[in-house]
């Protein structure tokens, strides 16, 4: 029995979907604990692509318990659409065990409107959010005006909370952002409809997970985004509005830290970023374009092109520290095939200052940093069929070994292609 957290070590899009899907085979419960439909996990199962934004990837395995934890912000329209789409593909049988925390906060239409209005107003200084209302929903949670699932399910409470929220948000929307107001009646009717459908999934998910742990079940906590989009440890303000580091799994699902056995950090063999914000190893020339094309680096949620760059180990080292990562799952190594030489960023430099362990928190300083690279020989052989480390060309093995040294943790697995079987399994956190 093991309790394992999975987090991204970069700016999200590390390929968590595939890894969560792989580990989900060993888990009885798969729980999400933060974020919302800003996330998008692309899964390729038996050649068929499925993109999930809210429901944990474990749903694609039979008989798993899937949990949307209290730390999440949930857009009910998107969730129900996702359930419908999965049902159409026969991937959501009627006995599916999906539980949504009654404490999870609900994304409302005014959250989406405010998110977009704020970005428009910011113009060139925008964050580049996904526009899904994530930030405004977390704002309401923190200022204690947010609507939780348990509030939505009680129409009287919901009506009262909605009325005061609509009044306040319409003031911002019309007076400050010069946007259209939202309408109380339309939202009330729409959301009462969602409540009717969601009631069957509402639960005390902290209790459910606790009961499962006591029964000896294996639990997988599925992080969204990446450690450098963390509201505290990320490249603020170009971050998301939740804690994405591993500690968040405990608060966001109602499980104590003493229960956790392992943390797997997902690290792409290069770096990508969507949205604005500093990116020290960004490649704007042909190599960046090649990585973008070969790696199909388009956002799963917004379809935006992802910015691409060399692997940045300053980011990864900080993530290892902040999230207490015990093993790394290296993804998309195959995308680097044919690029020679390869570069790894081992530190940042600005003036006489050098940073190798930690990303400077001041965005201006970070923007002035230039990368300190190590160069390594690449490989040209097709590696997608590799099943063991010995199947890899020597230069690919050297690249991996150097990453292990720089990260200070061993690889748990290496992914060499999008399919489930295109994976070199090294250490499975569920098997000790
Ligand atoms: P928000 O989470 O929509 O508020 O967006 C804030 C920042 O996080 C933007 O730069 C987004 O592009 C980025 N972001 C949010 N979710 C993801 C994700 O799942 N992958 C990559 N970037 C993300």
C-alpha cells in the first residue's frame, strides 16, 4: 500500500496525463487536489486520444475511485460536458465511482468574465491566463465569498450567496472593466440544473480517502500545472492561483502529510511554457521550432503554441526541494532525437550573481538572468522502442544520468513516446 503524489516540476504540460494513467493501473483511488479546467491532460489509449480537464485520468481504468478534492475549483458545465463525452465513448459506465468534495469551490460565469476582462485591461502586462475563471474563483475562496458544491446543492443558500456575488461582481464588471453585467436569474436557473446532476457525486472526499487508506488501498494524488506555476514558489505573478507543489495534495484532499510515501516529479526532457512570464532557456530559433513541432507543443486547454527551450535544471532542483520529490519521471525524451549537441541549463547568471539551486523571486532580476549551459552530445537513433536503459544509445543514457546528478534524485521512469508501452519503467513508487 502506498500514497503517492505526482506533480509537474516545470511550468505544467510535462506529460503528467500519461504518467498518471500509467500509475493509475496500480492505484485504487486517483485524486485531484488543486486547479480546475485550466489543466488539460492528453491521453492516448489504444491509439485514441482523450483530453481530460477535470476528471482524473484514472477514469479510463475500470473500477477506480476518482476524486475531485476540496482544493479544486470546478466549472460544473465543463465537468458535466466531460462526463457526457466520456459516456458517449463508453468510458463512464453507470457504476463509475466519481466523488466530488462538497467543499470544492464552484466556478461561476462572473469568474470567467472577470478573468477575461482583467487580462484585456492589462494588455501587454497580462498573465496569459487560460481565461477559465480560475484566479477569480480562488479569490472568492480566500475572501470567503466563494460558492462551494455544498452551497450550490442547497438552493436557498445558493440563491442568497449568488445574489450578493452578482451585485458585487456586476459593479466591477460594469464600472471598472466596462463590460456587460451577468444576470442573476439566468445563472440561478442554469446552476440549479447543474446541481441536480452533480448531487449524486457530492461527498466527503477526505473521509472516503481516509477509509481507503485504512483498508490498505493505494492512492495516487494527481497534481495539475507545475511547481513553477505555484502561487508561492512559481514565477509570480506569472503563475496560477493555487499551490501546485506537492504539499498542496494534503490540504487539497484532506489527508495528513504523515500519510504520504512518495512524490514523483514529472520532468519533460526540455522546457515549455504557455502564457507570459520569464523563461531563461527559451529558444526562439529553429531548434525551438523543431521541438515545438516534433513535441506537438500546443496547449491541451487553449490550443496555444507552447514556448520551448532547453531543459532548465534550476527549475527542477527547486521543485525537487519544495515538493520533496523522491523520483523523477522523465518524459518526451524521444523529441530530442536528432538534436546535437544538447544543452542543459545548470545555473542562471546576472552580473556577478549566480543561481543554481533556486529561481530568483524578483521577476525583474529573473528577466535579466542568462542561462549557464552544459553541452552534451545528442543521439540520432530512434529510441521509441526502448524498454530498458540498455536499449538506449549511450548518449541518451549519459543525458539521463547527468539529469539524475543535477536533480539529486533517481529516475522512476523514462517516457520515449506517447503510448502506454513506450516507457522504460525503472522504480515504481507503488511497489516500494
Ligand atoms: P490560470 O491558471 O488560467 O489563471 O493561468 C495562469 C498561468 O498558468 C498562465 O500562464 C497559464 O498559461 C498557466 N497555466 C494554467 N494551467 C496550466 C496548465 O495546465 N499547463 C500549463 N500552463 C498552465
